[in-house]
C-alpha cells in the first residue's frame, strides 16, 4: 500500500511539474473600441462605422499574434464582448484589489484595444491653376494589456499608419484617384501589424 | 483506509493541476527592470477640460514615451481616475491619488487660484488658506523660480509613500492637463469645401508633478504646445493643410508627452533626489 501511495505521489508531482513547465500564459483579445466621437468638426467624410474598423484591426492583430509559443491567445467572442461591456466595472473591481474568479479561469492577460484617431488629412498647393490636392488617411490605435488578476496595466503601447486616400493634380495631365475605403482598411491593417510587433517585442 | 488515501491523492492531483494552470509564467517579466514610475493620475484640475477619452489617449502616449526612455511606467487600471477626481464621495485609492495630485498642484508655481476647478479651489483654501493665494508679492516671487522643488504637505507624504511601496515605485507622476483651447478660424480666405477643412488652431497647457516617494519632494514641470491647420484659397494661389480636431489634438499630445519625458529625464529626476 505504501509503495502504491509513493508511486502515485511521484506521478502526481511529475504531472504537476510538467504541467507547470508547459503552461503558457493565456492572453484574451477583448476587441477594439472607439475613443472618437463623431461630430461636425471631427469625422465627417469617413462613413465606415467604428464597429467595422474595430473588426478589421481585431482580426489583423489576432492573425499576427496567433501561433506564438510564448503565449496562447483566445478570442472567444462571447467572453470578449462581455469583458468589454463590463470594462469599467471590471477595472474598478480589479483596481480595488478584488479578484475576479470567473476571469482568472479564462485568461492571465486581457488585451483591451482602442481606436484613438481616424482622420483624412487634406493638403493642397498650386499657382495659376497648376497644382494638386491630396488626402491621407491617418489611423492611430492603442493597446492596453491588463493583468487579469491584479488589474494592473502591464503593457501599453500605440501604433499608427498613414495611407494616401486621394490624389488629384493638374499640370498638363489631369489625374484623379480616390479610394478612401481601401486606404482606410489598409491603414488599419498596417497599424494592427505595428501594434502586434510592439507587443511581440515586449514579451 | 485505502479508498480514503486514493481519494486524498486524487484531490491533491486536481488541486496541483488547477494551480499549475492558473499560475502561468509572467509574460512581461523581462520588462521588470529599471526605474519604476507610478502614474498616479492624468486629469484636468483646470476650469476647462476634455472628455475622459482624451485623457486615456494621453495616458497611452505617455506610457509609450516613458517605455522608450527605458523608464518602467506602471499604474493601476484606472489611470485617469475619473471616480477619484469627480466623485465627492469617492473613497479608497482613487480619492487618495486625487488628494496627492491636488496637494502637489496647490503648493506649485503654476497654480492659479482663479482658473482652477472647484474641487481644487476648495482643497487649496482648506490646506493653505485663501489669503496665501492673494498675496501678490509671494505669488510673483514663487513664480519666478519655477525650477525650485518643494514638498507635499506633511499629512499627505505618508499616503504617497504607501502607494509607491504598494506598486514598488520610486517616483509618482501626476499630470494636470489644465487647459485645451480649440478655435475655428473663419478667415476671409479660409477654404469652405467641407466642414472639417476649415482652419483650426489648438493650444494646450499642462503641468506635471514628479514626486520622490521616499522624501515627498516635488518637481513641477510646465509645457504649452500649439498646432494650427488651415487650407487657404487666395486669388491665384492655394495651399495649406486641413485636418480635424482629433488629428490636431493627437499632434499636440505627442509633442506634450515628448516634452514631459525629456524634461523629466533631464531635470525632474535629478531635482527630486
């Protein structure tokens, strides 16, 4: 009987040790939210909704981070949506040192993403009808990585990207290109890649 | 007996397994080096203020800038401390952080009694007495030596030290984004193509407070930044750049965070030693 107990205990310890060595931190991607408000003097010429923009960035970021051996990433839509809905309550709770048992079971870190700036910058120059105009989409996003146990922000970074959305000039030739939607998607995608690169450099 | 032993071993196995799953290795452990600075609060105690989301953006930029200078910025999850700043009934860490911030402001060189938020004015009057701020000679003399450090009130120093110890930080940093002013330019030659391309100018002023947690010594920094954008169509000449308010604010905040961190590294951290 004693031998059996010793053998079982050894097995238990070995299993626990192996499990600990293999346990990679779980990172939950809780989507992107906008910190921009649409008003008459902010975004008037970009029709894409913030939900669509958030989806583009979220998918690009997930693709960049998935498969890294240092951590496993989860993007459970339902849980992520709840984490975002309860963001303020959750932050307050963790900030006060209270533990959220439900979250602890699901993730070690929570990535909270934000769209912080989207604009179409216009520039023009010309004399006597010779000149041009252009538009540049500028996107800026940020990421906060929160320790799911303590509520502390352990990593914060921002990334941005610029893409030409419009080009129009009159010299001898006349040319006009306009692709605001494509430029916006491309800028969001590149900004997400930049954000992922900074996250990977920090871990 | 045998069944009891087996049951005990199995439950031990499950417990260890559960613990090993939840105690994953720290993903950012390699970053735990260098000087730790706890960002206590990024808020406005001026009489004009921005939306909360603007402070959040500012906080993200500031942390990134600090990280780039190899300074380890830490904070609790509520870095803009909305509750501590705005709720009169707030208690706990948020309320304490707001008090430390206000204490640093009212003792500082930049404090303007007439242009401060009501909460700050009340705190200033309670702590130092209103008369102090209307002693014009004292105020003028104090403003002439902006680099001179000072101390938090005796009653506030232990609270600052406790918070710093809790987060393992050597310094506490507070930012008072006290004045952001946006003007739309309706000049004669301004472009009227679309609403967002009209000319705009933005001016922003802030003060920041770096506190040595162990001594309570405070360094006050101040910066003012401007950005203007305007498309113009003169008779035969056109030129300029047009951008929306968020873009302007973005430029201004980048300049501000850059100024803060440079000044802090060059002057602030030495001054509070």
